[in-house]
């Protein structure tokens, strides 16, 4: 290990054994490593000795509990099925995505049994999203953001912004309250934080935003390319993915039209665990999503007819997932036809 790092980083002031245990006095490797703790930050109490407030808040955060994965599917279960899920499925599958302090600040998280090793030679780093955020969120969000998936980098990425420019510490570490999903976390990013309503540079832009305000999410018009959707997930076998662009009613607010992403939970996803999902139809197979491939100008910002004449990419009864949830029908939205040329401008 770099001697200069040992001398300047306060995390090493009390020696390796302060975090990793073992025996610092031993001369032989086996003896020195007896009782060694490979992932000391899995115990938040350890980090909490110095970072008490952060550790307390983080213990209830979604990054640590992965509670969003549990609550996102549990309404489909009966009481008996929920017990099976909590005991047999969640700890072995969903909760394996849990992130410790060290996964973000010391060593890249393990994904599928593989990681990138130490982020910066065992230095404790504040942020390095390419080796942390990118691994856990590398299936969909991060490659969409960089343009690796979909071929259209997000305009914010092109301008040099990183994950933490929008996703602040309070969102990542939590505020101490247990949230059911990311939508319940306070302080999440909002486009109007940087782009206030009514701030368009042209009359056309201001009119378009005024007309659709409160009715349409920003991503509905400004998502620049198809994004990854996952289908047909089965416990132990995973899911299949393909690109798509889907518009429909927001299941969290049916007065709003937004970009939707397919939720791959099918009727027999947990069959191998003895879970039939007796209330499968309680939730839809589509969930609101903000694709990280935003562009200022897209085909929808250039022409009203893409939505109001062609009705491109909107959910219809014919395009709903086969044998999907009955709740899907409530997300179908048909844009009204434009009545005159003035509206088309």
C-alpha cells in the first residue's frame, strides 16, 4: 500500500485492524489474517464510530435496505406468499444488491460475482461514479446516460455533468426515514430545479410547455432514444431485454402521461419458490421511468403530429403485454387529434 496514503488519510490513523480486525502483531500471514473481516463496512456501526449521523441515515436508505425491490412487488402477494418471499427470495436475490459504505467509497460493488477492485488503491474516495454508480445501475440507466445503449448520450452527460450533479447526498445516504420506493425519497432531482417553468427562449417553446404543464412529464418529449426494457423474468434465470419507447398514463398519477418502462415480473416469476402471486393484477407491468437520454430537441419537440396525428409509441390495447396484468389497461392513453393548422404549429 502507498506509504504516502497511509500517512495522509485519517482512515488509516488507527491501523488496518481497526476496520478489518485480524492480528496486527502476527508475523505470519495466516496468523495475521485470523479473524479478518473482508467487508468491514457491512457493519454500519463501524463506520458510525466516526460518521454517526450518516451511518444512522444510511441504515434506512434504499441503497442499503433495497426495500424498493420488496415493496415494488409485495402488493401482488397474499400474506402467506409475502412471508415466503421475505424468508426465501428477498435475502438471496433482491437484497444481494445492497450497498455498503465501502462499495461506494473504497471498492467497487460486486455485480454477478465480479467487481473492478479497489477504486483508487484503497484510498477512501468521495465519488467515482464510473466505478460505483455505473456498476449497480449499468444495466439500464448509466449506459443510456453515456450513449453506450441507445446511441444517444444524454445532453447533461455531454455537458460534463455526472450522477451526483442531480442525485444529491441526502438522496443517496437517505434522511433517516424508511422509504417504500425511490419516488418517496425527498430531495430527488426535478427538471424544474434548473429549468423553471416559463423559461423557454421562444414563444413556441413557452406555449408548448404551458399547454402540457402538469399533463406530460419532461421525458415524454425530451427522451432522445429508445431505452432498455426487460421482459419475462424468472427466479434464478433472469430476464430478456430489448429497446423500446413507451408512452402512457403514469400509474402513480393517471392525470399525467409519461415514459413507461416494462417491469419484467410475469405471472410465474416466483413459481420455483412456491409463490403464485394471488394478487398479480394489483399492479401493472409498466412503471414510470425517467430515461437518462435527454435531448433538448427530439422528434416530439419538433412536431406535434408525432403524438397527435401519428400517435407514435403510445400504449394501445393491441400493444399491451400478452397475459399481462389487468391493471395495464388503465395506462392506455390516446392523444386527441389536432383540430386546425394553428394547433399544429
